[in-house]
């Protein structure tokens, strides 16, 4: 290792290590959530996974709405299973389990305060 650093310093270059990341795990999850394969998760599930109304329309049954569900409290296993199956509305992203875990971890970190407040509320009820 000392020889590598010495050679790099003599050549005026910086030593790069295989375990260094270009972006953090959080940033990777954020990037995947906001643009996994061209259609953003946030368009249907909201900026933090809280769910959104995708569209409202009227048909013979009256006013209808298609909504993206709140996914903030989903387990990692359920999220992996959900992303890897067919949905009538949600596109197939073909994400690896590691990519889904990055999205899951991003949402957990982003919603820490919300999730802890919900747990506190549920305990007192």
C-alpha cells in the first residue's frame, strides 16, 4: 500500500480505492426514487413517499380518482415484492434488490421524524 501511495505521489495523482463511493447511499436512493427508469416514484408516491392523487376523472360511476399509496411505512420485503410484480398502473422498473433497498433506506431516512411521530402517536392511543 505504501508503494502505491508513493508512486501516486510521485506521479502527482490521487490514489483511488475500490471502496470509495462517488455518491452516498442516501444520494443513490434519492436518485433512484426520483428517476429510476424514466418515470419518477415521486410522481405517484409523493416527494417523501406519502402518496399522491395521480388523476381525477368522471365515469358512469361518478367522480373517480387514481391515487399512489403512501409507502413510508412499508417493510423492505414488501417493497421488494411490490416492485418486482406486475401492477395495472405502476410500471415495471426491473430494479435489483440492492436498488430497492437504497430507495427504502432513503425513504426511511427522509421520513425519520414522521415515522417516529407516528410511532409515538400509536403508543399513546
